[in-house]
């Protein structure tokens, strides 16, 4: 195996990961993260 062949294989793997992330991304609807926060006694 030559160096060029290894680099080509790594590039194809990286491209496959990027393609999967692009296709898979955004499937779930976005929602706000809401949780109660403790306020100091004197603030409003």
C-alpha cells in the first residue's frame, strides 16, 4: 500500500462521515432549553 492509496482511503472515510452528518443533521426539531434559575432575594 502506497502513501497515495492510504491518503485516498482517509479522504473517502472523511467524506463519508461528512455526508452522513449532513444528511442526519436537523432531523429533530429544535427546542428551547428552559429551566428555573434561582434569583437572589433582593432582585426582581
